[in-house]
C-alpha cells in the first residue's frame, strides 16, 4: 500500500491519528528532556564522587600524618624524660665530686 501525498499532510489525518501523533511528540520531548537531565545528573554525581574520593584520600593522609606526629611526640617526651633523669643523676654526681674535692682540700 502506497501513501499518497495527500495522506502525508497532517490536516488530512483522522483525529485519533492526530491525537496519537501529538501524544507521541509530547512523550518524545519529555523523554529527551529527561535524558538530558539524567546526563546532567550523572555528570554532577561523577564530580561529587571524585571530590569524595579525593577527600577520603586526603583524610587518610592526614590520619597517617597525625599518627606519625603522635608517635614522634611520644618518643620526644620519652627522650626528654630520660634526659631529665640523666641530668638529675649527673647533678648528684657533680655534687658528690665537689664535696669530695672540698674534703680533700680540708685535709
């Protein structure tokens, strides 16, 4: 069956075909709009996802740095405490030596 030029003109179509064609065009337009919106949302999600991954990586790096600094701080505190004890011991030894020197001078 061949469609004549007259049948291709929408003004000659039956009302139910015009209505169906209108519904088809409206749905197609809505679907295209939804597809564009979907693509925009996918791109936005991708950007947010990349930012979240970067933030997690930065957080991990910061946590490692904090752990290292905490360990360094504890080691420094321990070294300081040992050094303080050594200073006290040396002061006691110097006091004893000075006392012994005075005792030798007084003889």
